[in-house]
């Protein structure tokens, strides 16, 4: 029977260095949006959040008002 030798892993610092090099390489491949696109998307998100905040706040106020009528 042949004794299988365990493959030795590189040390922690080599693995971390390799991780950061590969991560940086992948970040270079990303197509980043323009500033105008970021502002447009941010505005859209803020409007949607504001819309749902008003809806949820209105329902909450209505439920509190209905509960105050009961008690």
C-alpha cells in the first residue's frame, strides 16, 4: 500500500496575499456605473423608501386610532 502524503498548504500570509491579488484582479474587470447613474439609482431608492415609510406610517396611525376607539 502506498502511503498517501498530505499536500501541504501554503502558509497563511501566502494565502492572504493570493486572495488580495485575485480580488484586485477581479475588481479591475468590473464595469463601474457612472456618477449620473449612481445618483439616479440612489434617488429612486430614496423615493421608494419614502413611499413605503408613508404607507406603513399611515397604516400604523390608522391601527392605533382604531385601537383607541375600542379601549
